[in-house]
C-alpha cells in the first residue's frame, strides 16, 4: 500500500541552493503568496476593472519568471542576478503602467504617446522573454513569426494571407495596450477559472485527499492482472482532472505509480508510457478538466457544465481503451497483480481513514456547486474553503498558517509558466484579430480540402499536433480555435464538436513523437529510452486519435442527439475501444496473429463510428476474432 502522506505538502515549495542570493530567496515566496492571495480574492470580489485585474494578475508571475532560476541556475553570477532584478522591476512597471494610466490609455486609444509605446514595447518583449525562459523556444518563435507577418504582411500576395501591413505603433498598441492582446481572453480565463482550480488541486493534495485516491485505487485494483498499471490510470485521472497539465501530472503521480508498475514486472518504457497516456487524458476528464475547457466555454458562449457533459463519454471511452490495452498487455506478458491479502478488509480499512472525508468533502462541494449552477470560479472557491475547513478537524492534516503559506507559495510558483505562456499567446491572438488572418486561414483549409470534410479534419489534426509540439495544450487550443475552428464549422461540423476536435489533438501532441513531452517526463522517471517510451505511449493512446473523428462526424458521442442514440453509441463505442485495446496489445484470449489484429483494428474503428451499419459490421468482425481465438485455444494453437 502507498503511505498515508502522499499528499503532504511541505511548508514551502522546494528550493535549490542556487536559487539566487538571500534577498531573492526571501522575495520569491512573498511575491508568489501575494500573487495567489490577490488572484483568489480579486476573482471573487471583482474590485478592479477587467483590464486592471489582468494587468495586476500578470505583473507578479511575470516578475517571478525572471526571479525564479531556470535550468541554468547553477551558472548564475552576480551580473546575471542583477539583470534578473532589473527585468523583474521592469515587468512590474510595464503592467503597473496599465493599471495607473488605464483611463488615459482608453481616451487616447489609437494615438499612443511615446511613453505608452515604451511601456507597451517593454511589456511585450518581457512577456516573450519570460515565456522563452520558462517553457522554451517554440511559442516565442511562433510569436516572432506573427509579429513579422503583421509588419511585413503587405509583401505577401492576398492568396497567401497578404494584407496592407501595420506600423510598429499599431502592433505594440494591439499587443500590449488593448484588451485584445496580452490581456485578452486567454489571460482572463487563466485568472478567472484556471488559477482557482490550480489552488484547489494543491489544497486537495496538501490535506491528503489525492493520496487517499491513490490508496483506494490500489486497494480496489491492485490485486488484479496488471493492477499497478490500472492504479496508475485511476490516480492519474484524479490528479489530472484538478491539475490540467499533462507533464505536471506525470511528475506528480508518476513518482508513485511508475516505480509501483516496474516492481510488478512492467517494462520501464511501458510504465512511463502508461503514466504519460493516463496523465494526458486527465485534461479531458470531468468535472474539472484542463484549462482549455474553460477557454472553450468562453469562446462558444455556453455554460461550462455543457462542456463537461459533452466531454464525459469520450473521456470514459479514452480511459476504457487504456484500461483494456493495459489488461491485454499484462495478460500477454504474464504480469499479475500485487499480493494483497483480505482485499475486502483492506478496502474497508482505507475507507475508514480520515482522508476519506478530506477527499470527498471538497470534491462533493465542487460537484454540487457546479450542478447547482454556480460559476466554476465560485464552485472552486467553495471547494477550497471546504477542504480547508475539513482539515481543521485533523491535527496532522490541518492547514495552519505555515502549511497554508506553503500551499499558496506553491500555487503562485506553479502558475508562473502558464501565465507567461497565455500572455504570449495573447500577442498572437491579438495580431490574428488585427490582420483578420482567421478569415483567410479558413478558406486556405477549405481550398486544400475542397468539399472533403475528412481531408479538412485531417489537415486540422496535423495543424493541432504540430502546433502542440512544445506548447501547453491550452496554448495550442487557443491558436487553433482562432485559426481553424471556423473552417470546420463552415463545412458543417457543429461548433462544439469542432472545438472539442481541436482540443483533443492539441492534447494528443503530449504523447505524439517526436515532441511527446508527457512521454519524455514518464521516461525520465522510469529510466527508460525516451523514443521507445514515446512510441509506446502513442500506441497506447490510439483511441485519442479515433474518437475526435467519430464525434466530429457524428456528435451523438458528445450527447448532441436523442438519448437512445447516445446510449447505443456509448455502448458500441465501449465495445470498440476494448477491441482497440486488444489490437494494440496483440492479445485477446491468446496472442493475436496479424490477420486477427487487423480485424480488431477495423472492428474498433467501425464500432466507435456511431451508425447502425458500421456497428453491425464491427460486431461481426469482432465476433469472428473471438470465435477464432476460442477455437485456437481448444486446439492448443498459439501463433507468435
């Protein structure tokens, strides 16, 4: 069994000896906690104007991005530290300039002063620089391309997106001095929705709630075939639904689950792959889902609960496929479960622990508030208060001042990278709006695809995966939602299905080589070959490639149809993903030959596709494989 203190959070976030000078070591926690306190109070009290809210919200993480050392921390010098202080101060000044001069900026919109342009230029450059430092080159390079396009786009022919060209002053104004650039919808969603759920997840972890979920999954599933891998799936889904970051999910839950899987006989590259696929799917698992789902609700203008309902069946099918793959893989390789005596007594023992209340109380409050019509923000706030209140009854789990400070500091630190990323993508979105590129991009997709909706979906899939390489899922989704969703909608795809399609493939980039960031994180923990782990993760996540095409072409899987059709589609889809798991593992009742695996792959695709004709053909193919496997078993045949 896992230990009781899985969810224990230290009083302060862990630091290295190279985290700058003494002042820096004191300043970082103070700024991180100040940021967390401001965010959670302001999002509920709403005292400032939206533009001012977002400027203050960005100021502190932007400064922290330069103060918190990155991977090159060991090479820090006094000069480097001084530069970091200067960049942090400039970050506070540039965002503070918006807060102090907001009324004047609005009055002279379109005719910025020299000081306006200086503040806008400094702010925009710092956003890109902070993003480069925290998440790497991918997004800054994309941003630079869009800035160049806005400035020199007049040199391009109209057919390739050419426009009249925009001045440096106009670009700076759009990027940093309006509410359509850095301070646009992505940052607003981060402020309004994402951060409260980041804090909720950390509170749940600190009071032991997430550790309890792992222990319960271990008690229930551990003794079954491939049990440790199934425990990893359940625990990662729980972590992921309150985390929203595939990589963070891998390194958090994987620290417990990957060694557990390896100890049971799972090969290291398979253990890393299972954790990567399970953690990636957490971004799609209701009720919280990942940050991108909040943006989707904002773009579509629908209640967040509707996004949850639409995502439920695909998320269940995704995890059912992974469960099936794990089960058949374990059967093929003779991997059993954990030795657990008196399982019933063990489950009861886990359920009698105090962590049961520390997990169920905040989660029940969250689900109850969402179901009752409260906003996601208010629901997350009440859930945080419920977790804090429940902890007060248990001394070793109590969130006293010191531990609460540590949770707030960790929340502030963990939000830094994503805040920088969404601010940077805000520049891109602002320039897309200014140049009307979205209205040009859709005809380009339609021109390449013609009237073929399959070709259009394929092109958007490739775009999502390519843009997702090296980018957080939310950033990839926001880019493609602005660029490509319109082309799918124009071809008859329902708006909800089009946006969900883009979200899925932005997510799948986390487990798609060559830039499978979640798989790389899993490989690091497992000590396995990176590319072998990534390719295995891609195979184990094939359901994530099939499902988006199916619900885009027939949105009944998104509960956009009569209940009877939805129930039938969910049932046959469930059978289909089980067949897919058998095909990936190459095993059902016995090892599957090439012909049987081909038939299983075909059956899976036909059953997931929601129509009576394909369901009947798929069932016939699956039945044929089952009969053949049963017949071979009776005759002792087992081709390898």
